[in-house]
């Protein structure tokens, strides 16, 4: 198996995490990955059901979102946004987009999620910010994502009136961020329904985030 | 396999989407399809559990909801409403009815779902409207569905104090509309719990809907 | 297979509906059935995990809740309540008890569920009432169930600060009532979060309930 | 199979209950058990996906949380908290930690769950209390758990701005407490959204809890 085919297989399989953790409805979310060492990416084909997804549906594109072969599959309608992120942020190897319901509820109001629980300090290092509303179709969404993320530690951004984009060193890291984003969006939605939310002190957020990045998981 | 048997097989299988996406409880939703090129339709038999459903439970009826054979199965008690839609709207090939919980919550209050997120502009082209309350049993529900849909782009209508009806060029399109209707009903229910909803500007809704219909998916 | 063994097999299998429809946590719900033509019932053994449940865990008891054999299994701690229902209501062949979350939320407040959607008129013929709080351990809960149900058409009752009991001609009917009770409890909880609930007119409730009992399902 | 290997197998398997009952996202919860008759414990390895978990991922540690062998796996970043509980409470054989969403919503507000339904009196014998906020990394969390639990009958404690810890005579008992904690956290969250909660009278709580401990389940 070539490296590209292996990457397609892994990116294809990561879509099952989107359905498992209830992040998507019908075909409404997608995962992409940079092809390491190249100016290319692979991304889910547009409108294909998760049940039917095979590695060949991961369409290889350049970093302007143009398919590099005529594979017979059109890439996701969100491809321009993913591509812009890879162009602007060289350290990013994976991008995920969902309309997961609790996170998108915060996005619909244009309200950031305040860092009020330790799991959020760990994974996001602070609030999950809101990016600007943009119509789909050109670089606008990508620019909004990058402009928002550069002022935050968070690998997740809530695009106003739209949904969630997450980034990571790998596609798997970006999927993890999408799962955790929905989890904390839900917990803090529930918490706020019965009272105001109190943000953690910045000093604690900093300490928790630093520890999580350096101590958590296997060496 | 005849075309009719093939249609029955596909309509039967689409009921698994109703349970997979949590749109139904016990036996409370149904899918129908027009038999192409005829004045007939097939629809789920009344009160049969989704576990037990086989293609033979898709009862062939005329477009007044009367079974055309004595198959031993009574069609859904919602058959008259489905049949009216097919009589009134020649372009419609599939109809779905559910009591999916978030959408039915909006219906119970008789409140349309405002078009406040891009996924809703894409799929519904505007608000999801509310149709009148009618008792089951004659053409009243069908008339209410058609009278409401003709003033909106939305393929979904919330029938007051009742539930959801969706339509599509095919039964699969109508099922997709039912899945997406519950998804946006949930997201906007959650959004509204912590603040007022702001509708997208009409110009953006128009642009998003136009693009979605003409660009999304595979050619 | 004897009739009793067949009944045990069916009652055992019905417990999978409690987990499938998210009505129970850990071991917190149970199904029983009257043994037709006798003064006996079968009911789930106490504290046994649903994964481990086999027909032999359906303990045969008299209608005072006393095991009629030494089977090695203690019957559910709710057995006295089930038994009282069978003694008092000869037409009842099945009883179900759950703490399903949305219905128990109404029960925790001691608030009946108003008949505000057609599915509720169909299945419950009106509001789902609230019965009195009683401690477990003697006939008190059973008396509260029966005293409440005799003034309503509903096969479900919310026992204050406790949970749900449903009854039916068969155990399967009682399970269906438990599934539908949670479904309408959820829909009307959600509806009420964003506005007041409006009960359906009594005339419509009566017409819908009558039709549902006489027309719905297969002959 | 040695006793230790058997314990590892059982603790590993109990993690499937965390995903089944929706208590965890990605890798965010863990189960541990005391090795009976020793000053050791086994606990999930840090950051390993539940899908990939095998008994060898249950890392054997002393009761200060230090691995006793170089197994190649780092123990959970919550190990110090678990270990402190075993040191301080000799009767405890199992500890569970989750960020289950409804319970963590109460924890985010620092609000105890009032004992307002009978299932809660049964399992928790009163309110589920809140423990102090502490940063991860030393004995602070463990001390907060123990100091809070010693004033309550509850086997569950909500750690402020963090999540849930539960204890039990065995790891399975602690898992059951975690499942029931989320269940009552959800039910009472829902109940409270539409009105104030009324605590059960203390006399009833005492009677229910006593009965549950002495009568429920198989002998």
C-alpha cells in the first residue's frame, strides 16, 4: 500500500468517529488530511453517505482545493476552507468540519464557549472562540478560521451561524478536537441552563493546559 | 425483480433511516413513494414494528389511499395525507411522516423554525413553516400540507400539534429532509434556550440555497 | 414449550425494548405478565443485569407477590406494586415499571403531562396523570397506581418523585405504553421549554383516541 | 489465570460500561480496582482508546500511584486521585472517574444534586455532594474526594469544575454508581428546567436507602 493509499484508508475510517459520537446528520461533516511532504490534501467526496464511504472517496486535491486527477468524485463543498487552512498553517496536518448540535447551537448565537471545566482547559487551553459568518464558495471561510485560531490556543473554532472547524497535527487529532468540542459544548450548555457559568482562573487554565500537553497519554 | 418489487424493497429499507436517526418511537413514522408513471403509491402497513418490516408490508394504493389489491395488510393510518400530496404535487415522488421529538416540539407550539444556520438555508431555503391542525381521517391533513408547502421552498412542514411531513423527488430525498429537519430543529432549540435567534439575511439564504441545489454532491 | 415457559421467554425478551428505547439505567426497570387463566404472574428477578437475563429469571409469583416455587431468584423489589395491579384490574395482562428520564422529570415535579399533541391523544386519550408518592414495600404504590388510573383513559401513570408505571392487555402493550410515554414526555418537555403548552380541545382528543383504538394497525 | 490477570480482565471489561451508558467522550474516563489483600491497584493506561483496550493496559501501581513494573504503559493521569482514595478508605475496592455530561453540568456550577426521586434515595442515600476544585497532579483531588464523601452516604462526588468520582466495594459497584449518578443528574436537570425541585423528606430517604441496601437484588 502506498503512503497515499494508506492515508486515504485512515481518513476514510476516521469518518466513522463522526457518526459514532453523534457529530453529523446524513452527510453533513467531513475530514481531510494533508499529504505529508507535499502541497496536496485528501478530503471526503461531496454528498456521499457514510455507509458507502470507501478510501477512493477521499479526493486528492491541491492546496487551492482543485482535484489533481479526474477521479470521478467531486470533493466536499467545504474543500476551499480546508485548503486555505493548510496553506496558511504549515503545522496543521488534519482538518474536520461538523455541524455537531450543541457546538452549533453556540455558533448560531455567535457566543464563545467559556473555559469553565478542566477538560476544556486541558484540550482547548481556554475559550472556544467564534469566527465570522461567511458564505461558502471562496476563501472567506478559511480566512475566518485562520484569523480566529491565531489568537487562541483552541484547535476548534465555532463559525457563526454555521458550525465547527477543528485542526490538528494529524487528522486523528482534529477528529479528537471535534469530539471534545461537542462534549464540552453540551456540558456547558446544560450547566448554563440552570445558572451562570464561572470561567476558571487563567492561572489554573494555563497550568492544566501545560500539564495536559506534556504529561497526558503514552510516551 | 419487477420495478414495483424493487421500489417496495427500497421504501422498506428507508424505514431503517427513521430508527437510525432517532426520528421515531415504536411504529410512529412512515415512508411512501409514488410508483413512477402510474397513479399509484406504496406505503408502510399500519402498526407493523420496524424490526418485522419486509417489502411485502409496503402496501400498494391508488392516489386516494385505497389498496389496489387485497394484500392482507392495511396501509398506514396516514395514507390519506400521503395520497393527497401525490395528487396535488405531480413532481413529488416520496413523502415521509414522523413525530421526531425536537421538530414536534416546535410543532406543538405552532412555531416555525427560523432559518438561522447555513445548513438550514442549504436544505430548506428558508424557515420551516407550520401547517394547520387537522384531525386524521380525511383529506384535511393533506390539504394543510400542500397549502403550506406551496408558499415555501422548504420540503418539510410542521403540522401543528402533530408532527412532521417531508416531501422529495424521491422517497430517499424525503427521508433526507426528515433527518435534516430534526437536526436543525434540535440545533435551533438548543440555541434558543440560551438567547434569541437571529435569522440569516435573506440575500445569504438565497445564495446558499441556490449554491446547494446546483453545486453540492456528485454530478 | 409449555405456555408458562413461552410466556417467560416473551417477557424476558421484552426487557430488550427497555434498553433499546433508553428507558432504563443499569437494572432499573422491569416487565411482568399475568399467567393467563391463573392467579399468578411472572416478573423479572431483582437486580439482574439486562445482558444476563434469561427466561428463568422471570420469577413466578402469586398475586400477592410471593414466589410460588423456590427458584433461587428473588423477584423484583417492585413486585408488590405489580401484583396489586393484577388483583385490582382483571383486564390487565401486563405491567411495566421504569424511571425513564423525561417522564420521571415530570414525576419529580408531580406535574401531569398535558395532552397537547395528537400522538398523545391517540395512545393515552388525554393527560398522563400523576399518582401519589408512596414508599416501596407494601401495597401503597399499587393502590396509588390503581386509584389514579381509574379516573383516566391513560395506560400510564407518573408516580410522584418516583417513575412510571404502565399497564396493558398484554405485557407488550404495557411496554408500548412505556415507550410512548417517554416519547411524549420528551416532546412536551422540549416544547414547554420555549413557551406554554396548549392542550388539544377535548372533542379532538376524544375523536382521535376513538379512531386510534378502532382503526389503527392490522385487523 | 492468576487473580491479578483476572482482575485486569474484569476492570478492562468494565470500561465498556462507560461507553455504553454515554459517560465518556474519546478517552475521558477510567476505572481502577484495588488488588485484594495488597497495597496495590490496577488502573487504565493514559490516553488509550476504549476500542483498543486490553487487560495489559490495566497498569499495576502502588497506593501512591507509582507503577510497580515497567510495563511500557503510563497509568491514567488521574492515578494519584484514585490511589489517595484507596489509601484513605480501606473498605473501598473500586474507583471510577468520568466527565459524564449531566453530572458535570451540576459540577460546573458547583451545585449538589438534591435527593428528589426515590432512585436517588436508594442508591445515594441523600444528596450527591460537591467537592472542592483542585488542580490535577498531586494528592489534592484525592483529599477533596475523601473529605467530601466522609460527610455523606453517597458513593458519588461531583468535583467542582471537573467531573465525577465514584467509589464502591468493588470496581463494578463504582461503575454502577457512575451510571446511576448520570441517570439522576439528567432526570433532575430536566425536572428543574420546568420548576423548582422538592427534596424528599429525610425520613423517607432513610427508609428507602435502608431497604435498598438490605432487600434489593439477589441474596
